[in-house]
C-alpha cells in the first residue's frame, strides 16, 4: 500500500476488533507484524492508507482503543 | 433417546454449529500469535464470537467479554480475582457449587439469602446480612434446580446503595431468557447450554473499572518481555491459547438465537413446560418443586414421586423409555437442604427449543406409569 500508516495496538483483541470494524466500513486494511521499533506490545499492526487516517482515527477514538501510529 | 437434560448441556444444536467447529479444527491457527492467515482467521473467529454474544445482550464493546472454558472457570477466576479472606460476601442458597466452592476456598465471611417454599429469594432480611467489610453479592440469575429466575433489580439496587460489586451467574439463563450487561457488574456464562455452543466455551462480561487482579497468567501474544500481563478486559482473564475452534461453534449457536429471537425460544420452551405440567397435575403422589409454569422462569421442571429416590425414577425413565433426565443433587447442596431433599434428590426435566410436543407426551406417559406403579 502506497502512502501508508502503521497502526499498532496494546492487545491483539483490540487489533482484530479494529480490523473487523474498519473492513466492515469499507477501508483498505492489511495486517502486518509490528515492526520491532514500535513498542506497542501487540505483535500485529494494521496498515492503512494515509489518506484515510482522519476518519479512521475518529472510529478508533470512538471505540476507545489505545494505539500508536507510525509512517510506514 | 428423548433428551430432557438441556440444563446440563443442550444436545441438539442448531445447524452449522458442528460444521463450524469442524472447519475451525482443519483451518485455524493460534489466535493472536502471528500474522499469517491461519492465525488471523482464528483471531477473527474469536472476535466474531465476541461480537455475536455482544449483539445478543446489547453490549457496545465486545472486548468487555472475556472467553473462558466454562461458567465454572469464569466464576473461579472472578471470585479469586476480587475476593480475599478478609472480605465478606453475600450469596444465596440457590447457588451451584461453581459459586459455592470457589467462595469457600477464599475463606471469606459468607452470608446467605434464603428462599421461600417456591424457590424465590427472600430479601426481607437482606440488610441484616450486610457487614462493614462486605465486598460483593453473588447470585444465580436462574436456579439450575427449580428454574426460578432471580429478580436482579432489587439486588442491583442494594449493591449500588452499599458500594458492593454485583456478580450474576447466568449459566442457566443466557440464550433462554434476556440477559443484559446492565443487570450486574460482572456476568458469568457458559456456551454449551442455552447458547447452543460446544462444551469448553464460556465467558465473563465486565467493564474495566472493577480492579481485577490477574489470577491466571501465561502467554497472551502481547508484551512478551513483561513479567506480568495486562489487567484490562478481556486480556486479564485470557492467558493461553483461546479455544477458537469451540468459539467458532459458539458464534453459530448465538447467531441462531439472534435470528430466532430469545422471546420466541422462551415462549416455545415454556409452552412445553405448560404441556408437561398440565399432563402431570392430577398425579396424587407427584410433587413439583419451584414454580415451573410461571412465564418468566426457565424450562426446568423438578419433581419427586412419593418417597421414591430420584435415582430410581431417573433409571426407570432411562431404562424403559430412553428418557434422559438428571436425578440427585444437581451440585446445588443448599437448595436441596432447604427443600429437605438431600437424600432423595429430585428428578430434573429440562427442555430446549428443539424438544417437541410428542416427546413431552411420551414423558408424561412414562412418569404417569412410574407414579401409578409406585402407588400400587
């Protein structure tokens, strides 16, 4: 995915919940291992389009999911 | 076989439950432990099961459901997590040993709410049971012996008034009667009874603000290098490989309930109870326990025939009619003490949405014959 962001999580349950919610709302989401430099605890991250970031952030905020965001 | 032991395990499952488990065994990896498709499918199956249970009970955040292997494990975890020896706890004489034994093990100071002759909780002296160190009130939402459903509202109000944590054991009620997260601070449930899932599935419904301590710990797939695991739901109760195979089946069972609707399921089950009780009401030596035909209660009818031991009656039902019931004490010692049936036990008939009127009729005929023989 060009122009992507890594969204990383503090629990796998939260990561899968975020993935399922974003997919159900039509966003492009790819699951990738969390890069070692990101200290989020959970081994999987979501790769999303940078251009989708604002609405995705709102969705995750509403779900009260704690995240770390990094440029790919 | 005619299966009337659905309060133990529902044997007849909706279409798709067994297939989902079979598919999962052949295709799923270990949820939460990597990022390949087999792992993700397992993780998604666990999440989708959470989402389906959340939909059933009207819960906004599916992550407020932690999955366990059973209601017994749920209750053990919650009790051990929250209760210490120096605490006092109020519970009831209706409880199953899955509540009583974990409580006894903590060494806490226990007080019991008694019940009336029909098995309804008697709350007249509830305030007298309160002590300065009372921390929790734990009650069953539905008795596994009488099928009486607990009026949770006064218990919740009492807990709110006195700052107690209210824990509800919904082992018998989830799927068969409405359960909502608003009912209590913590709700424990099992998957293999009213939810039509496989054995080995259960859960805990709770928010993040109760101060749970970690009592079961191990691999979680997160924070590998930390010495302790997180204390937020659901991770606080979910160390080890989740049962994604069983939860795939549970999702299908709950999906069925969400499609049919709890009201319709309960209505059909209670119609079977009505037919059964009506057919037996004129037998002079048959005693009903509880209040089986009250519409809000569960599809459980417990009986005895004169002084006949419940094991003998259940054996006759099985050997002569292939009717499966549950005799004995039903792991509910205090309720049997209350009814004076520690020796005799009771014969419990528990019906499901998948039982039929024809099966009920055979049950009536069988019990009538056994009762008449006992009379002779």
